């Protein structure tokens, strides 16, 4: 009997490994995602259940924060296909001309859009489309190839599964109770920097604490894949000037981790990081600000010359983290939004710096943490506003695009 593990999407088994499994793919799953074997798959009858599964969207993001973007994967595929004339590994698929990334993509998309019965050839002389991903796996990094398959999957909510069922039972050594995914991830974290969590540096401990709490709500599947710098443990000061110093120190020290410096989207932060952004930074480092937010395009502001609130676009001028914690957090009991107070003028950028009053900042932070606690307890209404936090985490995820 042949013992195989395989990776699949929905009801398609796409990549196969004889008598083993790739630990780098196992590490993309968590032990909480272990689930019963999918009985819809024709080849899974009477097997010990040993399957890890998550969604296409979640696995995409995990690969993305590890540096396996769609662009990188397509570049690797193009390099593999460039050597097609020499090795002709894909000759059996009878492309009408030498295959390129576009023709391979079309074949895979067509395969994933079929049912299992439609995709399996009825006559032996026909090329089996399931052999195409398997053939590519001999030449590509498994994670790059998986990233392409996920990119071309028609349904981002479809299940991606790693099935180890055939590797258990008589004649094989894999213990069905063994935490394969957890162990594989633990080994990664102890080895290469690319496999380590993406490190995020913020302007201070409060931002780090609030973003870590928000991540648990909007992107819980990225816990363990993104880490916010612990300013308390490092006894580091906060502020945009200190953030710039920390980045410079990380670069000078040759810190191997991939890291993102993430600053406010206000005048002070843009001015404070202007010189840093002009410097040549290593590929492992990115400098980003909180993204523009539609809700901040018409936001009530006070001053500098009038006492009545005036609605203005505060993106890039007063976008501290508190402004991203949700409209429900920024509203008082009377349902009015906490106003931004315009403060100092920056002659270089030719715009004012704005922020909430200190008392309003503290109130917003406290309300946000209460909102997170309510979510954790399962008592949320479902109407809470997480758009700002979600936009910031998305900025982190795509920082290395």
C-alpha cells in the first residue's frame, strides 16, 4: 500500500508526498484547526482521521506575512517555466505552446472550478490536470506553489486541508495524537528569520498593547505570526523620535527578523520619519503609517481660530491610533464624536498637527479595551466598529508587497 499525505482545496487533492509530509506546510496550520477527515473526498474512505484545515483567505495571509506574496510566487513560477525547454517537466500537459505563468494559471483555475469527477480524466491517454500542481512541486518551494494555488482558488472561504490520514496506521510511524502542526511551527520559530513572526514597532507601549488586542478580534488567525514590540520589557521610550531611533538601531545591529515600523498618520509622525524614509533600508525593514480612513475624511475639528467644530479631513494630520479604534469608541453619550484639536503648525509640511484632548484619548483607549473584553466574552452585538483596526492590520500584512 502506498502511504501519501496531500494538500487540497475544497474537494480537490492537489499536492502529494509519498510516506512524508512537508513540515513547512504543516507549520501553516494550528493545532486548533485539526479536524475530522473530509468524507466527500473519494480517496479518503476508511482512513484514520488526521486532517488540518483552515480557509483559503487565512492561509493566504499567513503566507503573506512570511514573505510569500503572489508576486514572489509568480516570479518563482516564471523562473521554473524558463527552464522548461531543458527539462520539459510539463510536456505531458500538451500546452499548445511553451507554457507561461498565464497558461499555468488558466489551467489551475479551470481545475479548481471543476468538480472532482469533472477534473479526473475519463480516458487514460488524456493528461490528468491534477498532475500539474504535483509536477510543479518538484521544482518550486512548496509555500510559493501553495500561495499560487490559494491565489487562484475561486472561493476565499473554501477549506484548505493538509491530510495526513494515510501516514497513520499499520506500517507507518506517525502517531495520530502527535501535534504535527504545533511542533512544525515551534521548530520554525527556532530557526530561520523568515519563518519567525513579523515584528511590528510602534510609537509606544500603548499602541502596541491596543493593536495586539485588536489583532485578536479582527485577525485571530494571525496570532503567533505577528508580534508587537514589547516596549515595557525593553524599557524603551515612546514617540515617533524614539521609533526612528529603534529602527536605526535594529538596522545597525543586523536584526534578522523582518520588521515593520508603524507610526501614526498625523503631521508629527510624517515629519518625524521623513529623514528615515529617505535612507536606504534593508529588505527586511518597512516603514509605514496607519492608512487613510474614509471615516476621517469629514471629522469634527476645533481651532485654530474658531470655537465651533468644523468638519475636515484629518487623515495625515491627526491620525493617532485612537482615531482608528472605532466610531463607537469615539462617540460620547450624546452620540457626538470627540473633536480633534488643531495644535502646532508645521512649516515644512505646511499643515497643522491635530489630536484628541488627553482626557478624550484616555477615554477612547478604555472604551476600546472594554469593547475587546465584551467581544472575548461572546457578548458583542455584532455592530461594533472594527474597520480602523482591520485597516491597520491589513497594512501590516501587505507591508512587504
